[in-house]
């Protein structure tokens, strides 16, 4: 019996709907949600993902065997990967996402191929699911852009990186201020696979990101760079997780953010080192700068270490503008606004310099400048 893509995906959605009935919506008593204003949690109970989305992409590749298409159009591949890293029963919001998947990208790179893909997504009350598969030795530069949207937008990306593959994953989000955005991204790395994440979070009324890297093969490496800027009454919630499962893996997480007006943020960073994962080298750091007395920031770094021969450290800071720096700059003729812009630019510069793509780095600098001028 031949099963069509529509039937297969609807069966998957139906299983997710059953899971949805079992799970409960988060409350302020749940550890992962306790720093979030109750009104945001009430909004999540009204989540509706039966809207529409539009995905446009441009692909450049050295191989005709690379597949880039909608997940509905190549379900023979998609069904082998959908939900395999981001579990259906993780929580109610994940099951909500899976129950309403309407669109998404399937990107498959065969052995030793290379590609660059630029993805633009427009969404209104919709769930988007992307699957990226890299076979052995494949290399991918991936750029996704979220700027047009309304209502609730939930996206998820699962990355399967085989031995010696490499992915440079860059995600830029600058949604309108009334969008509620939930983003789940997870990668599983085999032997000597490399995944470099880069995230820019600037838009939306409520933006919650969860980025997880599973280092499953010896020699696997990951770097996670996150940049965020909150203004108005925005709430930004970012969780990064690096799970070291086997020996000889490395990870580096660095996040920098600025909060102004009445915005709020939460950054959670977790390094998890399993018992077999000896010789692990993992680092986590996040730094947030607060520009106004009504802005708030929370930092929750943590280490969970089961192995005894590892190197794992973390650091976190939350602070305000340096008064001495402000005094020095204004005494040299700069206005307070100009001095503030200069200090914030200097604060972001070390992390922006880690972004090797000039176009992406310039885009970040442009948005940061806009936010400071508002």
C-alpha cells in the first residue's frame, strides 16, 4: 500500500494532537517559565497555529544531488527524520507545534557535497518545521530570516550532522512587536562533525528560543553565538544546551544582550557532561547590559558534570552603563545619547567580530544602531 505525503503527515499530526491532550500548559510554577510574566503564559493558552506561512529560499550548490524542497514534497526522506531529535512528548508547546505543522524546508546534502542556502520566512499563526540532513563530509552555509509575521509563530529545526560534516547556521529574527515567537532548534553531531550556531534576536513581543546541541561523536565541535536586544515591553527568553555524550568533544557558548525601556530577558545556559564524556572541553558565558531602570535581566548558567576528567567553566554578568565611561565621553563633547551608542557598540563588538560573514555582521550592527536611536 502506497501512502501519500498528505496522509502520512496528517497521521503524524493526529499523534501529536493526542499528546497535546495529555500535556499541560506551562505555569509560573515551572522552573523554565518562572521568570515570565503571567500575562504571557495566559496568551500561550490561546495559541492558534492554523494560519499560513510562506517560505522562499535560494540555493547554491556544487551537487545536483542536493535536495531542497518542502517537507510535504519528499516525505519518503522527511518521515525518517521528523521528530527524531526534538521529541513529540517534550512539552505541550512542542506537541502544539507538531499537531499544526503546515510548512517547512527539507534540506538534504549527500556525501561530500556543499551548499549555501538563504531562507526567508513569512508566517501568521503558523507552525514551521525544518529538517537539515548532512551526510558524511557535507558542508553547509545556512541563513534564515524571520522578519514578516503576525500572531503566534512557532518554528523548529532538526539538524542531523554525519561524520566530518560541517554546518554554519545563522538565524536572524526581527519580527514586528506584536508577534509571539517560539523557536526550537536542535542538532545531533556525529564523529568530527562541526556545528556553528549564530542567532540574532531583536523582534517580537514575546520571543523564546531553545537551542540544543547533542555532541554524540568523538571529535564533534560546536560554537554558539547569540546576540539580542530588547526594547519597549519585549520579553526575550533564550536557553542554550550543550550535551556532551562521548569523550573528546568541545563546545563554546557566548551570548551578549542589551535591554532598554521596560523590556525583560532570561538567559539559561546549560553544559551537560555525561559520565562517558571524558576529555570534554566546554565553556559558557553570557553578558547583559541594562540601559534603563525599568529594564530587567536574569542569568541562569549551570553545569551538570558526571565525568571527572573534563574542562568546563561558565561566567555571567549583568550590569549597567559605566558611569565613569559616560562621564569621560561626555566630557569630551559627546552627548549622553552618543556616549551610550559608543559604549553599547563597544560592548557588542567582540561577539560581532566572531561573525565571519560581512553581510550578517553588518545587518546586526544596523539593527543595534536602530534600536539605540529609537
